[in-house]
């Protein structure tokens, strides 16, 4: 065989490969896309497997009739002290300053204090409120007014003891970075009810979270499902406004051309990230008109602003609570507020007072506002941090700390409301000092399973195959807490 013949054969092989991928790529892409969008991965079958036609955020039917349609998650990052807010312990008053009985702290390691540190009773007064008799600290007088609308869970348990893994675990069901957040799972399973705004919106106040963007990330899910942080001032998303000289007409023509190119590429490869890209460009275009109206709190009545303690143009937790209501009214599926300010290793009384002042009024106002607008019945509201605080005092002169509380993951408190939760319930009980749960323990996986259940999703069936394994929010754990359901 001549050298020229060998060249012709190799060239033919190359052309054949190129022809195969060019002409059959659509088929391969369709197969890949069909695998990505298998029906059992969603709450219910998509209306066809063509994401160009339906959009990756098109509304999807849940597994069964839901009690709730949307979620507002008020994440109190830093870990509020349950002993100073919701879980009153008279025995701590009797034993304040005395060493901890060893049976409570055997084989337990804390982050910053020794297990034999002195016990420390809350300095806040507690009282029962509403017809339910919910016991709430004087630090939260506004929440006390809506005691009959919330369900208090005094028996939460988590696996993590430090902030970053604790926050990641509470939001993703895993202490490892790289898993999808709950908001991502919910929007993946149910889609969105609006094309004008993102399905999953993140609002922040106070400091930054220890877990960072992983708290609202999409992990291995297509990135269309990740949370979209809204900025505190100016455009909610950076560079949302057009540059000078770029008109809406020019922008539309540019986007139409780009969309056509991306749609062709999507048909060839089936890569879901291309669908994300198309959706992101189109969403940004629509938000140029919808976002300014959304963010304009001056449209609210003076009475509503006063109820929340909100001030238009200000960056605050109160403004974010009001924005959360405005977002769900416009069809956003999952809104998460992050308020990172509850890490009170020192002067816990002062810290709790300050953060209660910053959050209590607006939190209660959100419950009242949702109810009077008929939205609470099908909106889940969740309040809580990544873990709780110790019944012992943390005082370390070398670190400049005194009269604080350390991290505690064995027992802490969260509360939930709306959307099928049993209003006025107090669930669970801890021991006389608040060290361990002794009745109706609720693990983080159980809470996640219950939230998904109320949204009409079976947590064991909401899965996504990644690297040869079906993953889910609750990993291989979790049970629906029937006692929490109305």
C-alpha cells in the first residue's frame, strides 16, 4: 500500500467520524437529554422531553396533591439559643453555676468549652401565649402574638457541630460541599409558576454565611436550579440594566440570534447547561421590566411598611421579609432569607436582644401578612438555624468571651408555619437541662422529608442520578413527621 493510499484511508476515517457526530449528534443528544429528564426524576412527567418547548423550569405536577405550593425559609445563621427563646428550663435556674452532671456530657466534645463548664440559666422571662399556650421568651414579643399560627419543634437534632458543615447540612442534607440545596431540589421537582422572576431567590442581611453559596447551590443538578441572590441595593442582579446606547430593540435582536445558536447546540448535544444559558438570558431580559416594580417597596401602604418595620431603599431583614411576600405573590417557588448574626459565644443575652430586635417584628408581620392575604394556607414558612446552644456558660478571658453559649447539636428548636403544618403545636421535649431530646426527636432529614411531603413530593422518589448513583435531599434517611401535620 502506498503512502498516498494510507493518507486517503485515514482521511476517510476522519470524515466518517465527523459525519457520524454531525448527522447523528441530534440523536445522541436526544438520548442523553432523555436520560437526564427521565420521568421518575421529577415530581411528574414533563409535557414531552423537549426542554426547548417546555423550559427546564416549566411547572411540574407533584407526586400527590400538595398542601403547600411554595416556601419561605427564614434561615437564622449562627445558631439562635433555644434556651433563651423557646425551651425554658426551670432546673437550670436551680443549678446555675454548678458543674454539669457527668451522665449528660459523657463522651461529648464541644467546640470551645469543656463539658464540665458551669450550667447557665436563661436570664429571659418566659410566658405562655395564645390558646395553644406556646411558651416563648420575652425576647420575642411579636412572635408571641402569632403563637397560635406556628408549630414549635423543640426536639431538633443534627449531625454537625460547627457552622459551615452545620449550615450545609441543614440546607443540603449533607455535611459535604457539592450537594444540591433544598431550594434547588424543590424547583427541580416542581418547576416555577412565573417566567418573570427566578424560581429560587436568596436574600441576605447581617453578615455572610459560613457555608457560603453552597447553602443555595445546585450541586450536581443543572445550574438552572440554583438560588439567585438578589443584591441589597441597586439592580437586584448585577448588570441587569443595559449599557448606555443599547436599546431594548437591539438587545432583543441580539438575544434572538444567540438563542437560535444555543438551541441548535442544545439539539446537537443535549447538554442541560445550554438550556440554563438560554433561560438565564431570557430571564434577565424579562426581569429588566419586572424587577424594578418588585423591588419598589414604596408601592406598599404605610400601614404595611410600619407592620414590618420596613424602610424602602434600606438593606434590612425587615425589607427582605416584605420582599419575600412580594416574591411569592409573583410566582417564585422558593425564597430563602439568610440572617447571619446569631453566633453568641459571648454575651448571649445582649446578642439575643439585638437580633430579636432586628428580626422579631418583621418575622411576625410576615405571618400576619400572609394570613390576611390568604397565602399562609399554601405557603410553608420555616424559621431556624444550623444547631442550638449549650446549657453551659462559655467564658474564656483569653478569647475575650464571657457569659456566652457554645455550639450544641444534640437538641435545638425550630418553628414552622402554614401549608399543612399543625398550627399551635409544640412538638418534642428535651431533658431537664436541655442537653438531649427525650421525646419526639426530629432529625434534619425528617424535617426535609416532611417539607417535601407537604409540597406533594415523596422524598424517596425525588432523585437525580449522578456518577452512577441516585441521590436525594434526604440521602438514605428521613421519615415524614406525622405529628407535625394538620
